[in-house]
């Protein structure tokens, strides 16, 4: 089985602790798994945030709302999120 490096919330320090607190507030006190994976490497976290904002949050998004929902459904199924 492949091992994915994650950030353990109790071991976070400084800037990562601040980012975790923001994520907890945004998601109702829960730290999602993707946040733990992204914050293990801050460069990855910033790149992921940029890509998300580029695809989903800008006005002239290259994806329609339906396409974004389809991508989310496929990814959720691939990572086993809908159990």
C-alpha cells in the first residue's frame, strides 16, 4: 500500500498551526484529509489552492457548474469519500 505523508494536527507548529485553525473554522471543527495531505508540504498546499481557485472560483471558469460537480463526484468516488 502506498504511504501518503500527512500532517498530524497535534504536531503542527507556527504557520501550519494557523492554517489548520483556519481550515477547522471553515469546516466546522473538522480537519479534512486533503488539508492534512496538502499542509505536509506548503508548496503543494499553495499550488493546490491556486489550481482550485483557478478552476472553481474565478468568473470566467473554464468549467461549467455541471462539469465541476462531475469532477467532484468522480474524485470523491476515487478516494473512497462516499462511504
